């Protein structure tokens, strides 16, 4: 993780229960991984020996580097509370309208269909929220970061 990125999101959580500091987009892990991959390509001379391996001669290294550069620059998230995530996230809109910081504060959580687009992960998040009912957002974030 990148310390600067983590520090920007460590106090944030989505109402859906995602602790932004534990998210690899929020804490800079994805961007950092792309940076390291780029270093490894150069450091281990991968471009030079790849053509001797099956399929290695067909790779487009300029495109690979362009993709990694894009990830280094853009694969990060400001955090849910600062507008990260999908701009039209229904969970954020609904909980905001109801005045909840976390959906664990909502009596309708069990039957809520706003999590459906997250598929199985949505069910997992609901379970985590259910298990942590009663915690303030600060307590919730602290617990999630300790568990990550
Ligand atoms: S944008 Fe939506 S899904 Fe993403 S963290 Fe925020 S509430 Fe959760
Ligand atoms: S209905 Fe309740 S649980 Fe569902 S998104 Fe809105 S606030 Fe969250």
C-alpha cells in the first residue's frame, strides 16, 4: 500500500460497509503493484528474453507500459465520502437521503435490494454490517482496518 494514499482514505467508509483504507484502490495497492511490475519488466530484462518463450514474441510492450502508466496515475480512489466509487451509487444516495453514515443503522438492511448489484460481495457486506450493528462509523472503520 502507498502511505500517502492510505492516509487520505483511512478515516472513510462507504455506507455499504467498505472501509476505504482496506480497499486496494483506495490505499494505493493497485497503483503500487503496477509501479513494481514496471520496475520488474526493466530490472529482469523481461522484454529481452520473452521472445524466446511461447507467445512471448507477440507481446506489445509499448502498450503494456502505457497500461501500467495509466494504472499508476489513475488506479486510485478518493474514498466514498469524497466522491469515489460510482457517481450514481444507489447505496450512497439512499443512505444519504435517510441520514445514515452506515447501512448498519438502517432497519431495512436485511431486505434491502440496493446491494444486489454487488452480487455475492453485497451479501458479504450486509453480513459484516449486521455483525457490527451499533458501532459508530469511527469504531466500525477502526475494527475493519484492524481485521484487514
Ligand atoms: S460508492 Fe457505493 S459501493 Fe462504493 S464504497 Fe461507496 S457506498 Fe459502497
Ligand atoms: S435501504 Fe437502508 S440498507 Fe438499503 S441502501 Fe438504503 S439505507 Fe442502506
